[in-house]
């Protein structure tokens, strides 16, 4: 029986989201920009979905715009500053383990001469970005944007985004500096962590529906979007826009006035309805989801340890437990404790150091086994070697994220990411561990006997 443990790659649509999409597609297909009754009804569906997403993030609902997905949301933010008239050219800062939809466009912009870019390394002991390194990278009168993900898609490491924001604001005061805007790709955090953007304080946040049982569209949160018009956003030197309540935004393309004039194109009402329903489910059930995933993650980690204990040639190591020793481990780190997530924490890193659903394992040799080989012998296990968005060619050398965390090339090539979901059961985990153990034994017997 097939076991799916790749929920960080994508999640199935929740039944409720499917129902909302089908209903909107069948009964609310009219153009939401039309002024007659049916059009206004469609527009109300979009507004209700926007309100659910806003509730999910604890922000004003009109600070949310719908997009095609995370890649568009991220690029819209970067393009806003890349096209500014600031002199010297805008300087960006990001971490070394950002998603490809962050790292690749920023590197392309640097190559084209649009921006300067500083890529900050990761603390090898924690898998997190060092806040001091972010602050040290800032440049008075030049740094326009800092982008730090909330949680890493491969390791599950949770970044100290709130502390990054706090320290940057202190730096601005100490240097009498211009406003530095802060973006966070929160694709992996929604539905797995309590998120309160009103406390975290970022200016932009990327949300991706298919990571939390919604359809494959996304959202972009923009601080103060509801408080100003499009014309006010695109005029003048962006570095001189120092109103802390209004983050600038330049549309990627122009057309109709949809999404407050910032994202042209007739709205995809069925998809938006599905996303709104997925957000509503998280709003209602987040603590249940987190506690279930955490319980399953701890069972998976223990099952891996127990299952591979008798295998003398290879040792399985778990990111965050064996390979890394976080400097600050919160109340939840796989030690058997349960946690209440009813209230939203002001510092997620104090309570979690990894996502409750993510286990990244490596197989320590010698002999060294490539995870491609392992997974090829596990046809009934749906898991990945790292980010699903990487092409085969890009992943030949092993995970760049793990190598940024101090892993050797051999270690990185052996890595497998197991990510759990709301439906994952103990039986699923037992089967998955059995599949992995059988595959590793087969490879050792076939290729490494006598080595």
C-alpha cells in the first residue's frame, strides 16, 4: 500500500475546499466586477475568503491580495524594489536557505545589475539564520529589502523572523536610517504554526494555498495596502517612503483594477473560494492539526531510531536531533511533550525549533548511499530528497540547504525529507520505516557487501 509522506511538497485538497470550489464554479461563475446582483454575490465570496485569510494572519483583510501562487507573490515584492529609482541601486539581504522562488530571482537581478545582494549563511548548529549576521549585512541608505522565510521547507527549521524585525527596527533608530522593508515567505508555516503578523511585524508575507489543503493559488500580505492607492505606491524614490504603516507595491502587470489595482486579471473565484475555506479550517482547527502532526513526528523519529538500530553498517541521523544541537530548544522538540497552541506566541522559536510535521534524515556511512537509490527501491513510499521545486539536474549534488547547514556532499546526497499531514497514521509511518529499512538493506547487500 502506498504511503504519502511529502506534505511539504503539496497537500491534497480538503473536502470542504473542494465543495467550496465546486459550488462557486457551478453557481457563482459570473464576473465579480459586474454591478448586477449575481456579480455582487461573486464579489462577496471573494471578500469572505479574503477575510478568512486575514484572520489566519491577524491582519486587516484589505491588506491581502490574491495571486497565482507563491512564486508570483515573492517576485511581485522583489520587482517593486528592483524597479525603484533609488541611488545607489537597491541592496537586498536574504538567507542562504530560501526557497528557489526567492534565491533564483534575486540572483538573476544581481546578475543583471538591478540590485546588490547579500546572501547570509546559516548557523550550522541550529539550521537557523543568525540575526546578528542579518543586521551586519545592512547598509545605510542602500538596503531596501530583507527576505527571511518563516520555516525551511527541507529541514523544518523555524527562523527567528520576529527577532529579525525587532533588530532591524533598532538598527534603523541607531543609524537614523531609512525604512528597511522585510518580507517573509510563509509557505511552509501556514497550517503548521500559529502566525500573528501584527506581532511579527513583517511588511510582506507570502501565502501558498496548496501547502495547507487549499488549491494552487496564493496570497500576498502587504502592510497598509488598504490605506493608500496604487498611484501613491508607485511614485517617487521607494527608499524615501518611510511611513511604517504603508509598504510600497508595484504591480507586475497592468490591466483591470482587480485586487485594489495591484493584481490585474479577472479573479479566479472557485480557487479563491477554496483557499478561503482552507484558511477557515486552519482558523478552526490549528491546535488539533499541530498536536496530531507533532505526535506523528515523534513516533516517526522513534520508529526510525528503533528500526535502524540493528543495522550496523549505516546509521540514520535526524536533523534537529542528531545532526544539529539547537542553541534554543523550546518546549516542543520531539521529547514527548504536548503543547497548547491556542494563543499565538510572540516568538515561535521559543516554542518550536522545527515544524511539527518535518523530519529530514540522512544515512551516515561509510558506505554512503544516495537517497535516489533508496527511494527507487521504495516505490510504495512517496517522499522526496529535498525541495520538490528543484529539477533533477539541480539536485544531483545533494541538497544545497543541508550543505549550507554544514553537511558534507555525501551526507546531503543521502538525505530524505519525510513530511507528515493531517491524515498520517501510525500505520503509515510503520510501513514507511519498513520500506526504507528494506531498501537500505537491499542496497548494502547488493552494492556494498565486502566494501
